[in-house]
């Protein structure tokens, strides 16, 4: 059973950077894609970025050029490097994994961008 643990969230000022990490364990051989979504209170979860097991990446338009998703296969970890953060990037960020079973979600990590 795939399990995901996120880390790296926090409070930063506008224009600063954060790097989120998502460590996968259990059943990782079946994972073919991982990604990040985010959700604000009372709003629908929105997709942010994804990376396949061969390194192909995609981004939602409002983070293109600011966020970079990457993976370290040796550590079974996916990262989301977030630069030039804006107050509207404030959300809970969730890692997900697509594999042979239903999509697995992490517990979420809070990112707050405020001066």
C-alpha cells in the first residue's frame, strides 16, 4: 500500500522560496506518476504539477516558470521547488501518487505567503 509523507511547508514572505518534499513508501514499484495539488479552505482542490516515472513534467499555467517539480528515484521522493511566491499561493499542498490502485494522497502541508 502506497503511503506519502509531505514536508517543507511554512510561512514565507512574498517573493521568497520554499521546497516541498513528498516521500513515498510501500508499493512504490507500481507508481507511474506523482504530483501536487493545493486547496484553500472552502475551495475545490486544484492541480498544480505532475511528473511521470520517466521525468516528463506538466504545470498549471499560474505556476509555470515559478514552480519546478522533480524527483529523486533513489530516495523515492518528489519535490516541488516554489520560487517567487505570492500571497495567492497560500494553501494546503497535497502530494499524490498514481499507481495500480486508487490515487493515494498525502496528509498535506501548509504554505503561507504573507508579509
